[in-house]
């Protein structure tokens, strides 16, 4: 590291790269967590016809999108590559081919510029994203310990975060909540991704309820299960003759609107029930919500209200940073680097599975 690079490390700039699933994203952050740029190239359209993410399509699209996403992120932050002091890239969990694209680019940058590369767990990225703020403000202070609820298309995890470790408390045994939203929407003929579509539809409900199961495992654990709810929804679709032919979300009948609202409510009920159970067993002082499903209006409103009732400080993520983005990767990478956590050499393996806390 040159003397110039050393002096820059007092106020380093962090480059984040995210390519674990279907968003190619590059961000530049300063050490106070100001998001100087966060460019996201979404592949949603490429995958929409399949109703889900196709791994090979994703890897190829990352390869095509990454160079210009990087250029745009640097241009928007008015930073040149020479001023970057740390590279943070998602190393897992995710699609191997997709991860390798971002990770190889990050390794090459770190190697060429002789700067550290931090391999970031995508879930840890989500976990700490709740502390980032909009409009170039510094991030909120991270006070340990705190509890984190990460709910996305691939995960539902409730964890306790201490300064030196993450302790898993509950996770999904089958579908993730975002996956349940997406699968149910797909079977109803609604556009992909289903979460935001169902969120909008549910807001039009006048309160009619359809009784649906809240996944309880019956084994005394706090783990989540959403597959029973999904199956119950498919049965409701059958009863109503919903066949999966394309449905216009703006023109569905009131009974179906109520059904989707009941489905969303059941998912939020399940999440809140488990948060309450953890609150009762070990206490929660601070709770940070994150992941794609953290954009859900009902979940945000009801978790905030729960926090007020229980006097728990609830941190809701900025909506734009709930789905996959590189700002959260840069931020989690920087926090890890600052804590002196394990830093990797230039060759870091991509990991399709990488549970939080391991
Ligand atoms: O975190 P994310 O971008 O990707 C994963 O790491 O999985 O989450 C994407 C998921 C999708 O399943 C999408 O349907 C869901 O987040 N999602 C929502 C909402 N916005 C996105 N689910 C419910 N309500 C929303 N408003
Ligand atoms: Zn994610």
C-alpha cells in the first residue's frame, strides 16, 4: 500500500458489488455510511416470462451489465477507481454463476489496485441495510446487540446480532415469505415479482377475511413455515376458478382482493407472532427489519406499531434499499472490515449456501 493509499484509509471510500441473484448493482459509500451512489441494473424483465430467476440467464446478464453499472456508479459518486480503498463483494449465498461474476471483478480490482477485498454474506448485507439513510445522509449508529428480521425472496431469518457474532434464532423450514408471494402470484396469473403486486392489491381490500392457516410447526420451535399457507391459497384459487391465465391486477374482483389481503395478513401475522415469541423469551431492545419483503406496507406498519406497544426501537429500512443493492454490501463489508473480521485474500470462493452466524 502506498503512502497516498495509507493516508486515504483514514477516510476510505468503499466500492460495493452485488450479483447474487437478479440485480447487478455497484455502489460507492463513505465510512459514515453515506450512499454516494447505488446503481441497480434489474433483470426482472429478462426473468418475468419464466415467473422466476433462471440461473444461466442471470449470470450472462450480470456479465453484460456489470461494466456499465460500475462506470455509472463511479460517475454518479464523482469518484475515480483510483480513489477507492476497499472493495466489498457478495460471496454468497446465491447463484454460483451469478456470484462469480461480481466476485471475480472485485478480486481483479483488489488485486490490480492492491487494496483489501471483503467477502460479504448477502444476508449480512440485508441485515445492516436497515441503518442506511436516504439522500446522502450518514447511516444511523449501529448499537449492539440488536435483533434482525431478514425477509426476502430466499430467506426468513430472525437473529440476534452481537458485536462479534450473529446468533440465529428462527428461520424458514420451507418457502421464504417473498417466495410465497411470488409463487402465489404466479399461480394466480399475476405479474412477477408477486410481492409488490399483492401489496398493492391488498391495499384495496375493504376488510373481508378469508380464513387461512398461519404456519405453525407444532414442534415448539420458532421456525417459520409458509408452504401450508401457499397450499391453502391454491385451494382457494381452485374454488374460485382462478386458473393461472394472466390476471390484470387492477381489474380483479373484490372477493379475490380480500383473498390476497388475507394472504398478506397471514404472512405478517406469522412474522409478528415469532417476533413476539422471541421478545417474551429473551427480550428485544432494538429490532431492524430488512430484505425485499421489508418493502411490504402492512409489515412495516404493523411492526412499527408493535414496537411502539412494546417500547422496542424498530428500524425500518429505506424502501429503495430493501431489495438487492450494492450499498448494503459496501456498508456490511465496511462494518466487517472495521471490526477486523476475517479478510480474504484475492481468491475468495463463492458459496451458494452460507447461513448467517456460520
Ligand atoms: O431481497 P430481495 O431483493 O431478493 C432476495 O435476496 O431474495 O427480495 C425480493 C423479494 C421478492 O420475492 C419480492 O416479491 C419481495 O421481495 N417483495 C415484496 C415487496 N417488494 C418486494 N414482498 C412483499 N411486499 C412488497 N412490497
Ligand atoms: Zn436479497
